[in-house]
C-alpha cells in the first residue's frame, strides 16, 4: 500500500518532540504532519474519570500479540501491559527531580525498581530537555502549560486526559502527569483518521479501559524500513484493544518496553532494524508497592 513519505529530518524532529507551529483543533481534523506527530497544542479540553477501587498489588499482566489493523490490513506486533490498579503508575524523569539528560529506559527503570516501564514523553535530542508538562510522584518537574495532550492521575484518585492550560496544570493536584499527544482514543472512539497516512513508525501509548485498568502499549517497527503504524493506525489499534481513553507518547527509535529488568520489545535506536535501546528522558513506570 502506497503511503505519503516524509524526509528523515521530519522523522528526527518528530522523535525529538519539536514544537508545532501553531495550535489546532483535536481529533479528526488532524491533516498536518506536524500536528499528528508532535502532539500539537489545543484549546483547554480534558476529561475526568474516577480510578477503580484500590488493590494490594498493581495487578500487572503482560502479553505479546500479533495483529492486523482492521481498516488498513497493516500487520503489527504489540506488547501490552494491563495494570488493574493505576495507583502503582508513575512518571519518572531521567535525573533526580529534573530533566536535562538522556538515559536508557531500562536504566531509569532499574534505578527506581520498576517492574514494568516504557519510554515516556517527547524531548530535545540535543539537550535532553523534556517537552511538555511533567509531574513525578507529586513533584513538579516542568509545567509549561502548552496545552499538549496530557495523561495524568490526581491525588483525588482521578484520571485526567486531554489538553490543559497552565492554570489547570497547576491547580489540579496531580500525583503524576505526562504530556505528549495526540489524543488517540476518547470515550472509546478513535480520534485520528486511520486512512490519514503519515509517518510509519514504532509507537508507544498510554491509556485506560472501560474498567479503569491502565494500559501501556508499545508497537514494534523500523522507521527507515517503513515498518510500524501510522498515527491513525495506532489510534484504531488502541480502540480495538479496549482503550476508553488513550494518548500517544514518544515513538520511533525511542519506543521501548522493559519487564522486570529485561527489554520486552524490539527497540531500534537508530531506526535501521538493529536491536538497540535509545537514551530518552522521561519514562512510565509500574511499581510493585505504593509510594516506594
């Protein structure tokens, strides 16, 4: 199937989390590559959802599936983590209390005893600066309030998903918050056109299903070989996997999943197909105990 092609510079900027040129509306009106790949800024627009009842453990279950996107026929290999109690979820920066460096997902995960982890938000590949809102275990790392699509869990046991302005980012009490985008699934409905084309790449996404269980999904791929999913396809896949809400995280060569210290997927740090782990900034983490 023929797809629109973009230069390598576009792909590199997408992975770096470059800032889009101007705000635009959400969901189906995505037509520009920049908006699709870089999580463009939107007017404030977010949803709340109560967390499920607490448990004495995270209830982590993982699986590797091979599937096909129903609408396009694209085959994919996905690694899925389902966490029954999302209170064991955390967002972690690369350095203690701040950004400004790049560290492998597996290294940060090991340092914080994560039983499961994925790469997190966009970042500047030269400086290691995190891009977008980032709160880790109640500590504000960065809050630019740039209205990117956010995924967060509050101190009042609520999910918050969507675009937040600076005032909302500061007034809502978050335990953990990460920004990337775009919004992939809202109220069970895909938010990006599955036939919209665009960059084919490995993907990382976070969300939750109708029961409130947290979902962390990574999809293998190789950008230079045009293997993986478009943004519209990962939107459709997340909906098919049962996501009620889902947000895209950084992807491409950054995509990595780590289970109990072992790399769970096939990361491609140089986008050539060679298995290697890229250094990134923030990660998502599942702990075995609360507030470790």
